[in-house]
């Protein structure tokens, strides 16, 4: 169990920090963050990378794609894979998201299992732990997220409960490590990176220095629009909203020293009533969505943009294989 001093239960760090590669050289590899919807995976990914590479929202099932964020160290490179929240699926979309997580788990070097410090361990956590137990011999690190929302006594109680969950479901000593962390205030974020890196194999760097994500720009733009659209809406909407970038093209006739990109984006919902929610009275809400998304997109693309948003109805797309394919799932 890692604490603020860098120690952990079961085995302590070697002198000078966490274990290095056997030859004292460079480590590089992939770690996936899994957990229930809204367990803090995307927020932790952004905190570890030091820049926004995954959208965050208080709404469950915000993440629809695996987003890779890259943590660069002088002696290591950690590639973080953020996934949709594992859950018992109720739709074809839900099943496809779970399949995406399962595929990712089979390909990484270590797994970070996010469990919020302020929520009791429930059936959803046990379901995920059982799924992880079936993955095979991979180090599984329990990350007790949102530590800022629990006082010391409650955090201690949760750490003990997580320890028991690991031993009960995984067997033996349970989790390879347990680390309380708060992405919001930075508590132990570096320790999480240290612990995950300690489980990476000896390897040269896998990505160029300075690269923070390998996600295509169009996917990142769509995610930023989706994040803005989810703010302040009803609980039902996150599951029904899909965002697809139609095109990103330079505006013709602009001077080289003052370029402008035209970014055309379609937002798909399942019912006309949901379309009305997104657009708002007199289009006011859609204008707010565009205003908020534009700031993030301009920061991402490094230039001014004209953002053109259109809301369309794709009836029951979550349950329609053909529509899921067209929307990128």
C-alpha cells in the first residue's frame, strides 16, 4: 500500500526509488486504467500526463474510446490507456464498450483498478475485480481515487476494504500495490506514476519525446464537443449522445499569418426530445456548447477555428449494429 512517503505494503522501494529495470536502464510500457463509470479514470489520466487528453464529466460513461496519454520521465515512459467504465451492459453499445476494455486488458503490461475513496465497494467493483482475475498474470494496482473527498478515518477504512477485496477475488496477496490518490489536488499523483512504471518492462522509448497522446485530432475534437454538450444535462443523455467530426479544413482565402480552420461536427441523439435538450430555447444551449468546446479545440489545434455544430436524430442508435458502425463503435 503506497503512502505519501512512497512506501507500500508487502515490499518496499529500493534505495533511491522504485525498482529500475534489471540492467538499471530505461523502462517503457502500457498501463490501462479501469473501474466503474465515473471512478475518476479520465481525471487521473489527465493529471498524470499533465495536460488534458481525456474528457471528464460527472456523468457516467463519459469515455467512449480508449485514449492514450503518455508520461515522459528521464528513465521511463508510461503510456496510459483510459477506457470506458466496465459495467453490466444493457445495450449493444454497452457490450461493445465492455469488449473494447477486455481487448485492451489483454494487451497491456499493468492494470490500474480505480475505486473511489468516498464510495463503498459494491457489486460493480466486485464484477470488475472478477473480470480482472480472469485476465491472467498481470500486475493489478488498486488506485483509491478521489482521496480528497474522504477524511483520514474514512480513507483508512476504504484502504482496508480494498485490501480485503483484492485478497478475496484475486487470491494470495491480492493487489500488487494499493495507492490512495487525488487527481484534483495532486496528492500522490507522482507516486501512482512511480508504482505503475515499476511494473513496466525494460524497453527503449515507444513514442517521441514531448508527444502526449496518439489519439487522432478528429477524435479529440469530437470528445471535447461531447464533454461540453454533457455539462448540466439530464442523466439519460450521456448514453444517447454520439459526436462525429465531419471535417476539419482550412478556410480558403485566409492570409498565412491569420489562418482559420472550419470544423464541422454532428451530434447524434436518439429522440427528438433529446435534440431539443441539446439545442435549448432559441438555440441558446447549443451556442454555449460551441463556445465552451471552441476554447479547448483551439488549444488542441493551435489555431483559431469556426465551429459548426449540427444536432441530428439517429433513432435507437445504441441498439442498431449498422448505426453503431457508422458512428464509430
